[in-house]
C-alpha cells in the first residue's frame, strides 16, 4: 500500500479441470509475480484450485483429496510472500460440500468465506485442512488497520439484495467477488456495467474475477472476465478472449473512499445494517499489509475537470455550457428582465460568459440586441484582446459599447491622493471602476449584470473585492479555468460563423492576464497570471483533490507527481501547492459574499451549502506540512 492506495490484483490463470498440481503451480507463479509488483491482495476465480467445470466430480473423495493437496501446496510455497491471496475451492464443512473462498497470507489460512445462498446465513464455525484449523462462515470480514475487505461468490452481484452490498453497509470498503461465469454475446458490457455501478452505489473498491481459458468448453466457453473498479470507475479490466493468463493490477484509493463515506449519511451509522455491523465484529479477522512509496499503476488524470478522451471532453463541454445557459435563462425569466450587461475584455472568462448569455437569450427567444457588451480599455489593455472583444461582439450581433476607464481612474487617483504608480491600488481602482460602470449601466438600462469570474479565480481569490468579484449572477462561478478554456475551444469548433471561430480560437491561445499594468515599451504584456500564481492546471488539480477528497499536502504532492509525470520538478510543485493553500484559506472572505451562480460539477465554492468555512480559518496546519516536505527535500539533496 502506498499513500493510502491499496494495490489489488485479479489473477486469471490458465487452468486444467481437476488437475490440482497444474492449477496450484499456476496460482503460485501468479502470486509471486504479483508480490514482486507490490500487490497487497490478489483474488483468483471461483473454484480455481480444481476448476469450476468439474461438475459432480466435486462430490468424489479423491477429488476432495486433490483440493486439500493443491491448497496445501499453495500455502507451503507462498509462505515467504507478504501478499494476501483469495482462491476459490470446494470445502467440506461437516457433511456438506460448500463453495468457498479461502483467504490466506504467508502460508497461513486467515479464514474461508462460504456462499450462504440467497437469504441464507452460514454461521461461523471451525474446520481443518491438513490439520490446520481456521474459521469458516458467510459473515467473515478481514480487517487491517485502515480498511476492511469482504469476499462474495457466484451470482451475488446480480441479486436484488446482495451480500456484497450488505458487507459494504457494514463497513467493508474493498469487495472481492469470485465467479465462474461463461461468456455469452453482450455479457461483457452488461457485466462491466454491473461491476461499475455496484462499486458506485457501495462507495467501495471492487475486484471481480471469473474463470478463463482452460476451463471445459463442453457446454460453455469462459474468457476470463476481470475488472477492478473504484467508486464507480473501472480502473483496470482484462482483455476478452485472451488465451494467456491475465494478471490485472491496479489500486483502490482508500483515502478518497473514506472521504466519500464520511460525507454520505448512509455510512455515518444511520443505516439499517448498524446492528449487523456490531455483530460482524465477532467475525472480523485481522491481517497486515506492507507500506511503501512505489509509483501507482493506475492513471491519475492531470486535468480532472477536462476528460482526456475527445468524446467525453466534448460531452463535458456541452453539458457545462447547457447548465450555464439554462441557469441564466431561468434567472432572467424569474426576475422578468429582458436585457443583460456584460463586460468583455477579450479574455477567456468574459468570452465564455458572453457566449452563455447569447445562448440564454436564444433560449428565451429574446433579441440579441438586448445584450449590452461593454469593453472598457484601461492602462494595460492590449490591441490583441481589444480587437478580439470587438470582433466577437460584432459577430454575435449584440449591442456594443466602448467606455474607456483611463480618465475616470486618473481622476480617482487625484481624488484619493495616489501618484498613479503601478501597485495594488492602481490595479484595484481599474477593476472597481469597471464594475461601477457595469452596475450603473444595468440600472439605467433595466438589465442584469452577468459576472465573468471563474471557479479557479474564486478559489485563489484572484479578483478584486467588490470589483470583478461582484455581479448580479455569476455564470462561470462553477467552471474552473482549465474547463473554461476547453469550452471556448469547443465553441470555436461548433460555431458556424467564421469570425466568431477566429476570435474564439485566438482568445483561447492568448496568455491569461488581467491587463491592469502598462505594457513594456515594445508592447509586450508585463503581467501574466500564470507567471505570478503558477500554472492553472496545477491549481485546478490541487483544487479538485483538496475539495473532492480532502487530500493532505503530502498526498497532493505525491498525486501531482504521478499525474504530471515529470513535467514539473518537486520544487515547482511545492511552490504552487504553497501558493494554492495560502490563497485558498486567506481569500475565503471573498467567497462568503459571492453572488449567485450555478454549480457545474461536484466542486462548488458557494457559501450557501456547497463549501462552508470561516474567513479567519488558519492555514498553518497545511502550510506546515508543505514546509516539512521542503525541508526533507533540501536535506535529501545534501
């Protein structure tokens, strides 16, 4: 286990029916491979010691002797391995042969879970194999310091009320399911959906493994289906119809899983399985897993708000834009206004807000002339952004207004005794002057001021308090910067207007800047946001992991290194992480009075229930962790 990621595996060996020597050798070899790769727990298919297609042979005495010999061989030859193994066997319990999953580690049987059948509970009892006693029952759970896992068999996942779901409700966070399901047309997709949805509903990790090549093809064919799912996401899956053995390895994010359960009312003790949860403590078997700092095998998306897959990305952009435009249309409909005012700078955020407003007016069948786009050039406005703003407004057919803020700002500098030198006051005067113009113009026109600030800026407080921080409805408040850029590019690809496409494409390619400081003598920007704050892709990554899963600074660094694969040094990552944490805590006062705006995804900073936090919360605990990592890094370099 590394950084609270549990490494799990599904092993699909190439078996021979009733040949325990061959099958045991296959299982042992796969366990050795998995252990070398740092796997903590590996599961094999249902009845893997002898094969699942032996039929009535399982009642034969010699057959059962083979089961005992095969299992004893596996235990003996994996004694030196720390890995936990789960293998399906037919097990004699009293006078009955029960389908079971034997759980073992370092040559010792921890326990065996039997298939109790629909609605049947098999009480825990003690049996022996080769003179070794262990517990057998349908209610066994296996407990480590940080998590509990449970094992189910057969058709359990397909039952209306599954034992697996009950195990999750009672506290098991990782579920293993051993099966022997033959292949049929369409079954792969159906099974994949079942596994994914079951892990989502149970807020659990799920390892599913079924019998594969080598099983008898007398009446069926088995292609070795195997999946590893984590809270509704398939993180690894087997290759259908592979003639070779398959060793599927990935990780379950235990920290994220626990975080999701903490926030779910169903897993906070108020659920109908609470009495069973107390009872099941009697059937809980302890075990240990080793920890290390090895790299993850699963992919950590570097851009969690923007899918890598083109089809999924287009769908995300379309849904985002629809939520924004329909939310704004509903707000205009509710308050009865037929006009809107929006400041257009030629940057990403105001561009997206304008396109959302146009779509909202089209939905309401209102004339686009009712949208008053105002460009307000100031001391740092570049020709590129100014020209793009004018071109976009003209192409979309809205009412265009240009109001320079230079004279008003210079007068204000004189009024307050400021010498006009570039500093924080110099920048904020411009932002507040623009907001005043928009608000006063909206009052005069009977219009709604549409806000343009995005989720990333709200997280970092990268806005002027009571300046661009304020509007009458913030359509971008739930959209992070990386997604804003993706949506603008998506709009550029789908528009039918060449001038709109040209403007949107160039705006997306323009470096992000508030353009509040004068340009250099050669006309170049002297103020680029990402040079000051660090890359937005890093801030959005930290924002997502911090808010969605409550990751600690140490995990944030580890996951960023995994996600970005060497694109940034550890020094750069820690620098941006420090900036993110410092600003996120310090700027809460701005978020506590932010205007209304629609949530887009699972991350929202609205103080009205989405994210509650005192403005004076201390960041010392988190920044101290960053300092410790920086100190450790420097000491390691000596």
